[in-house]
C-alpha cells in the first residue's frame, strides 16, 4: 500500500456557504493529520468543520467543530488523525469570507 503525504485541500469559502474542501479519491483511504483554520480579518469570526460519510447528507453528528469562534488575525490548528474512507468528504463553512482552511495528511492507496 502506497502512502502519499500531501496537502489534501485548501479553501477560502464564501460567507455562510458550506464548501467541500476535500473528497477522498476512489480506492483510497485518507488520514487527515492536521486542519489549520486562519482568520484573515482583524475581527472575531466563527467556523465549522464536518466529516461526512460517502454520499451522506450533512447532519449534526458529523461536525468536528461547530460555529467555533476564532479571534481576528489568528489561526487555530487541529491535530486530529481523522480517518476517512473511499469518497468520504470534509466540508467547511464560516460566517465571513475571510476564513481559510488547509488540510494536511496522507492518502493510502
């Protein structure tokens, strides 16, 4: 089994818009080791992160962080080790368009 360490995805979603930042490729498993959230604004904002099973609609039980506040001009790093299967999805949202998300980890194929 090959292991590829990489930036899994990066996103700067529009305000109040749930956006897919990463989908596990077919015939692949993924470990998301770190999620970094960065606030590019001087104002406090909030964000959400969810891990969705392949094909499932977003539900409350899927949130890893929900409407979590982040101070202005700051970042938050989550070291999680989230394991994802074939075509599972990580989605993100924020209450402003000034929040960026970066996912780092490894794909196993």
